[in-house]
C-alpha cells in the first residue's frame, strides 16, 4: 500500500506548511514568496568571486525532483496499486492547480514548478500504463 502513496505529496506538504503559515499567520501578503526565496546558505564556486545562493525553494524543488524520479520508476508498474497511485497523483495535481490559481501564497514560481512536476507525474503514469497495456493485448489469430 505504500507504493500507492504519491511521493510528490512530501514537497507539497512542505510548501503548504510555508504557504498556510503565511496565509493564516497574519503576516505580509508576500510571506510565502519571501520564505521560498530566503537564502539558507552560500557555497563558494570555482570561478573567482562567485557564490551559489541556495534558498528554501531550491531545497523544496530538489526534493521534488528526487520524488519525481521515484514516481517515474513506480509508473512502470501496471498493477492495481499503480492505478491507485495514478489516481491519487491526479487528485494531487488538481489540488496543486487550485491552490496555484486561487491562493496568493501559492502563486510563486516554486509552486508552479511543483505543480508542473505533479502534472508530469500524472501524464507519465497514464502514458506508461497505456503503452504497457497495449503491449499486453494478445493479437493471436
């Protein structure tokens, strides 16, 4: 049953914690944007005088990419659990899309990319399942 759980829920939950605190915390209207663009640390780069600034949003997106990789691996299965996973991924995409369109803390580039990843998960899951189901059809005569 663990494989039915869409892994992209994890970065979605992290962003929702940031977004909902800014929405209901009575803070600045741009608090979610400020929270995701806040630099956590700088890393010196080999080119002279260059530092790579890593923000909270970058960490969320990196985690989402790792989750997307494992979701794509899971999409190659064609059993009943995979269908449940695809359905839950579709629900997650719809929730992300509604949040992105209707709530100000979620109208950021970070959340748009997270929403796009959930769409890619849904599309990959259904396309891979359709292709593998087509190959399973017996064309004997």
